[in-house]
């Protein structure tokens, strides 16, 4: 993701209303991310662009933590090199002698 210049102002939004159970689940996800060093706590004087956490829950009681980044969309540039379309990639593969798979 590339941000346009000048950088957007700090985006601080009030959180969406959440029930206690949802807040506990969000806190659990955040603690896991802190433990894995995916996110870090910030100091009170650090400039940060903040998003509102959104918890998505499936029927089997599994959940995932997402962010509401709609406010950032106005400040980002479009990807000039999108992922190639599958039919175009398959056309290139049709002439291949060997096809390998790497993870």
C-alpha cells in the first residue's frame, strides 16, 4: 500500500459499540498479536494512524480480528501492477514442458 503525499491526518475514530463478550474476544486477539510481535504497544506521544477493530465471528465460534480501513482508501494510490488474471496465466502455462509447484 502506498500513501499519497501529503500524508493523511491522524485518523482517530470512536469505536463501534460492543458488548462485553466481544470486547474480551478482541482483547484476546490483540494479546495474541502482541505475543507474536505482529503489533506493538505505542507510547502516549507517538503519532499513529488508528483504525477501529472489527470482530468477525463464524457459526462455529471461531473469530478473526479485522480493521475498518475505509478512511485510508482516500489516501492510498491504486496498484498499477495488479495480480494477473487466471486465464492469462493459464495461457502462458499451456506451452510449458514442465510445471513445478513451490510453497
